C-alpha cells in the first residue's frame, strides 16, 4: 500500500523567511501533485510534476520531484502572510489492475507570522 | 465555466437517514472523483469514474456507500443508512485525464450526522 508522508505537519514561520516542506512516498511513481487548501475551503491545484527532476515555480513557491529518492519538496521563499494555508502533496501510481490511484499526504499546515 | 458544482453545501441529518450528495463536473472532463476529508483520516479517494464508468471503488468504506454517474454532467454519492462516523467534508473533483493534469475540486459538502 502506498504511503505518503509530509513533514512537518505544522509549520509556523516568520514573514520573510525561507522554508521547505517535504513529501516522501513509499513506492515508485513519477507523477506528483501539490495542492493548497485554505481553512474551510476547497483544494486548489498548485503544481503538477510529471517526471524525475521536474521543477515548477510560481511566485514564492517552487516544487521539485526526485523520483529516485521518492521525494518532492515545496520550497517557500520570503514567506508572506497570504501563503498561510494547508499544503498537500498527492502521489499517483498505477495499480496492479492497471488503473491509476491517487493518494494524498497528511498535509502541512503553514502559518506565517508577521 | 462555473467550475465543479456540488450540492448541498451543508447537510445535517439524523443517524439512519439516507443522504444524497450531488456533483456536476466541469464540462468536457472525462474523470470524476469523490473524496472524503476528516481530521482523523485526512483526504481519501472514495471512487472515481472515467466516461461515466466506475473504475476504482476500493476507497468506498462499506456497502452503505454507493455512487453513480448516469451521464457526463451529473454524479451522486449516497449513504444509506447514515452514521455519525460518516460526518466529514465530501469533495467532488473532475479532470480531463487521470494523470498529467490537475484535478479541479468542488466547494465540498459538509455532512453532519447526529
């Protein structure tokens, strides 16, 4: 069974600082997604990573994928309050029956402190 | 496009009652997903459809849960009979394909079973 672990689970950081959220997964996959969820809201897609070494950037967020290490990172640069949210990674695999399956990580609740 | 539409947004019901959640995917999307989100279990994929056909229902918790997609623009998730442990936020999402593209999530239905 695929396990997807994120760390940290909770992160408080000051505005202007840099930090990284990690997403580890337990089986081979080369497709990984990052989503953002604001409190009480739905999920919003941030990045789609489709191959080893993929790197995507949007504003102060940058995501990367290392399929050999089974690791994705979400790096936050010079954090601002608007980035406060819960961030999820999701890993796609092909099951033994040939259909795709998607497993979400536990989420990282990020709070940016002024 | 209005995005993924879910109804109702909030549902409060008593244990033993039947609950039906509804979803209208984004027009042109071939895949439709039902998720459940709770504090204890996080975000779980319950079932997904491709071209109105159920592909993987391994995430459906038990026989009390059933889902249908009678046409490309409508899906239902039914719980009968409902139990307090079914209380959660249920999200519907849709996408053009399973992989390579992000899933677009609806606003969710917050279900409370008393």
